[in-house]
């Protein structure tokens, strides 16, 4: 009987030790995420926790706003930007780990309306002017907003349409303006209106990539997380097949100029 009791206690202690060891191995990291990447990153973070035991605590915002927060001491460990220059700037300024930046995806711009039949190929509605307000993200802080201004400039429509702008603080707010009907249409990220390769609703024109500079989205590990196992693990996870599979379903690509087309409501791998 005594021997059995000892065996039981030993088993319990072993299980307790394994549990504590697992907890000791699990870490967390605060992650600053560009607004366009909100939906895929929420799914990636859930899978990351399941697969590694680490937790990624997410905060979303415009790339420029997140940069300002980092410079003001926000406790972020990893930064997923909507451009390449902001992470590079943080490395140059000593706020991010040298050689830790990498491109996690290329984003795509779309002109979108919550109403079916409003937006057609070539964005003809922009030229006819048959709409009220046009939503864009703040071009000073949001790369997708800067891309929208670049498109309108190349189409020779910027001066004409600027009085109709409704400007969101970030691309998430620009999308909300259109979704709520406060703007008839707007320039948003493809990832905001496509899930599992299908347009979630309304009508859209996928803007040709020759009308704006590539939206190269880079990530970087910040100095305060240089030795954080969760930060290092997340950087590796974002480069892996599981994370990239999720990104693909939201319309991201992994090479500059990769061909994607939105035919009707279905995302196609090439044009």
C-alpha cells in the first residue's frame, strides 16, 4: 500500500513538473500590427499559440502611428508594418535589432463599395463621378493611403476628387467608412474585403500594380525583445507555411509584382 502511495505521489510530482516546465517555456510578446493585416494576424496569432505555446498580444494601427508609439516607449517586441522603410528606419535609429527585418508579405490595393454593381473594371466610377464620398487612409501615416493618392495622381483624378475625400486615421477606419455607408466607395486593402479567396460582399476593382509602388510589408524585432523567445519564435512562424497559407487566403503575395486578379467575386492566382 505504501509503495503504491509513493508511486502515485511520484506520478503527480512528475506531471506537475512537466506542467510548470511547459509554462516556463511559454512566453508572450506584444506585437504592433499595421491595420490592413488585422484579420490574418488574428488567425495567425491563434495558430501560433496553439503550435508553440507562446502568446502574441496584438495592437493595430496605422504604420506611422505605431512608429510614433514605439519611439515614445510603447512596450512592443515585434512590429509588422505596411511598408519597408519604417522598419528599416527603426533599425537605423537603433530601436530595432539589426538584420532582423524581413518581408512577410506584399499587399494589394482595391477600390471597394459595400454596394453591388457600383465598382466595375478599370475603376470607371472614379471618372464618371457617380458617387458621394471617397474614403482613403491618411496618406501621411498609412502606406495604403499613400498608394491611393499615387493611383489617383496617375489617373489624373486627384485634384478633382480630393474635395470628396473622407480620410481615415488608418486603413481600418477607411474600410469602416465604406462599410457603414458614410462613404460610397473607398480605397482599402484587398485583405479587408477578401476571405478564403472570395469577395465578402459589395463590388471591387483590384487596382493594377503598375499604378502604385509595391506595398512591401516588412516585420522587425524591436530591441527590447531581442532575447524574447516569443518574439524570435513569431518571426520564424511568419516565414513558415502555416502563416503564409493564411495570408494567401486574404490576398497577400510573397513576391513583388506577383499576379493576382479579382474576377467577379473570386480571387485568381494570375491575370
